[in-house]
C-alpha cells in the first residue's frame, strides 16, 4: 500500500529517480549502503512463482574511486559483501515540491551469480538478486540434515511450517490455519531434499494456499487472495508514512479519499476492494495495453480425482428409518485394532442408478463388533452430507494406545472427486447453457433463469406412476415456516430418482414439516410438466396466508437451473449436466494423489478453474513505473473500445520494472470478478 507522498510523486510529469542498495546481515541489521554507483536494476515480481521477487543489478566500478573501494565489491575473505549477507533494494522519485527523495522498499534478497566484467569501455559488477525463499531451496541453503526427514501423520501444518522456518533461521513470519489443519500421511523427503521441498508438500495439502516473503523479509502462509477484503464497515485506508512514522489517509489529486471496508472483529463478510491504480494515474503513466490469451490452455469444466484409498476393511452400514444418521458396524472388537490410522469403507444400499436415502446423512455412528449398545465414536458429515446410497464412502479412524481414545474423519468417496465449472456469465469462458433436451412428453425443456441462490440439496423419490414425492421436512421446520412472513421464499435443489424412468412424471408433491399432508405442485404457470429429465431442478416454496405449512404452502418447480446458479465446485452433484461451451479437463494422478478427501478435491477443483479459466482472462499493461505497486492488488482499467461505461477491476499477478532513465513497467493482471469470494 502506498503512502500519500508515494502516490503523489507517481503523478509528477517530471521524474528524477534514484536507487540505493542496503547491505544487511542475516538479522536484517544494516551494515552498509551502496548509492550513486548503480547503473541499472530490473525488478520482477510474480505471484505464481515460488521465488516471488527477483532482480538483475548492474553496478559501475568507476576508475575515479579508490582501488580499495573497488576491491570491496569482490567476493573475498573478510569482505562485508556478498556471500553471507542480504541486500535490500530501494527506489525513489524526488518530490519536486520539497526536494526530498520518496523511497519505496523493493524487497530483501540474496545475491546470486555475481560477475565482474572489465574492458576498455566498461568496468561493471552484475548479479542476480533472489528473494529469501532461495535460502531454503538449495540455491543458497536449505538442504536438510540426515538421510531422510519426516513429519508424522496428524501433525499440525502450521506448527510444522513454523518449526522448519525457525530451523532455517527465519524468525519473522505470519502463518494462518488452513481449512485442512493437519497432515494425513507422513510427509517425507529423501537425502538431499530441502526445507522448501518439505514446505511445498505442507502447502499443497491445501491447494489454494501460498507461501512467500514480503518486501520486509516476513514469511507468509495464507490463502491465495481473490481481491476481496474481509469487512463489515467502511473507513479510510490508513498507510504508515515511513518518514514521519504516522498513519495517513490516501487522498487522490481529485480530492477523493480512498476508503476500504474494515473488519470490526465482531462479524464480517466479503467486501469489494478499492483499486489502488485508477484513471487518474493512467492519464499520467499509461503507455500501452494488450488483451489476449491462448485458447489452447483454457478449460472451463474440471474434474478432479484424488487418491484411491485402500480400505483396511469394509463395514456394514444401515440407515434407521426417518433418521439423518447411519450406523456402521466394524468387523472386530475395539481392543483388536492397533493404534494408528485405519480407512474404513462402507456402502448404503445397492442398485444400478443412485438410490435416494430416507434422509441426508449428517452423522455416522460407528459400533465395534462386540458392542451394539452405544457407538464407539461418532463422525460428522455436516459439511458434506451423504445424499445417495449407491456409492462407496470412507471414514478414517485413528485409534490411540488406549482403544477408548479414538477419533474419526469423514473422507468422502473411495476415490475422492469433485467438479468445478466456470459459472460466471460475465466471464469470456463461461460454460454457457445446459445442452438442450427433449423430454418424453415431446416438448423442449426451458431452463430456469434469474433465480436466487439454492440453499439445500433434496432427493425426490418416485413412488407411483407419473408421480414424485419431495420431502423438505429435514430442511424447513414447521416452526421456521410459521415464524416467516407471508410470501417469504425458500429454495431447494431437487434431484429426481424416479421409480420408472420409462414413464414421464407429470406432477410432484411435497411433504411439509409437521404434517404428512402432500401438496401438489406444477410448473411456474400451472402447466403440466415432465420430470423425466434425471437432473437437478429448483423448488421454490413460498409461505401462504396460513401459518400451517401443510395447508397454505405455495410451491413452484423449475426446470434445471442456469450454470450461474450451480456452485463453482461441488462433490454432491450426482449427474453434472453438459454445457454448450464446455471444455473439459480431467485432473488425476501425480500431485493429485495428495488429495485424500472430497472436501480437498472440491478446493482443488476450484483452484484448477482459477488456473485454467480465470487466470487466462488477463491484460498486459505497459506504463511508466509505479514503484509501489505489488502483486495481488486491485487496479482499475477500462478496455479500449469497450461498450461498458465503467472500468473493469483487475488483480495484479506479475510486475516487471526497469529502473532506469527510460525504464518502463510491465503489468500482467487478470480480471477481478466480484461474485467470487474466494478461489
């Protein structure tokens, strides 16, 4: 984030630039400063690279300075440069009003590949600077001691990362807890492996997380930013002025104070960002822009398949009638299980097509073979309820030294899988409409549009010829219905599992909470409908004039919803539809074998759409350098000849800056979609 002075000098028509290099020890203590000798610096920042910041530096070794001073730049014993030191690069623009240099920190680096060239025309030292990740990759350091290094299963990911950083000599870090907080299997590297090899394995357990060093040498482990901010109220953007050490708001030349929604620490949601670069700056800095992509690399429909589990045993599973849990009976008594991890697989029901359960499964009660009185332990599936019977599911059971100390985790399918689609209609790579379908009544299906977000999954069961029953009681209670206002609505995603697919279902009824009375529902205009298209539908339930859900419910059934109404990634789609603009990509094997649960597969599918679709909707901008701009920040830019009157928002992904008199800056950014709260 820029200070007010940094923002102001960027708008100057005339620039006098400067740079300096600070020499630091490994404790970040300043040892020396090199200024007045730098010939050129090329700065590069790439958000998708492990080594995020690099620089190419050329320093003049002038003939008019002493031989001793020139000699100081050679990598000799006792020299204060270069092998065991860091450098910190600064750039500056002189404020034409005050005459002072306004400095910008460009990062802390290790020196790599120094070279001195001398001839009749030049006497130069050139080197590459690489950020502090290089000190853990083996480029400068980082190889682990011993033959193998292992992090045991069920270790805290954040604690393991912290331990590795401390062992490598890094004490400044900001680490967040990822969704998957613990390792599932042992994380190992063989002899010759590096600390970064271990760190990347820990990072990749959560597919959309990143690790990097910032410009102050602080290590970050966090979710990849989407551009949104976590907020609940609005305040000025306060930036610390490094000269006065005070917090100041950013005010543009047009006297607009930049604002951002800030977290109150009470409740929060995702808020829209404020672009740091807008038309005011582009009027002064823009040189050119191009908007292109490579369609060969674009995929907008992703299937992710994870590791196929080898179950230690197959258990029996039974669902009690009208219960949202199942009972699993293991093959042995609890004292016969050795301490450690066991994968247990189970199936509920049989059949060629998916069979609906009596109710969605939210909990799994696990019994050992010798004790049917009470469950040994209970596993929660609340985050991903089981909705169909004809699948093999898994739990991971972890037994302690004492059998009573046991825990379980719901994994999902025997081979975890998930799907993701580019479901944003504003994206140039939108999957489009469902493929057209002609139902058995002979009419084309008209697909729904402009519907609100779906809040629940429900299975409909065919019980008589031409009739389906939809039970909404697990999701909508009589109390909630009675407390609502007239015409309040609830939305349900319905998947049909029909008794006889050869006979069209022309109407459906719903079971309301607190009553077994059924209510007949029709299409939105009361027309006869055909539900033989075995796919997801939308049910809209509206509260009528009576408080009794069995008497006054008003319901409409929609044909399959638009792609924009479907989740970007999901594990619970029984029969995902095809789309007319669909370009499929299947991800399996290799690194995807690290995915051990449906939830991680869904995260990875969402990340793959980000890489293969969203990341290709990008722009390349050439401009006069904006030295304080960084990756993963939002900028504003309006495409030439665009019919839209408003500018688009873009998320910066890479920056290349030539720090010289005629230097330019190249910015690569991808389009920011407000609908996406996260990757």
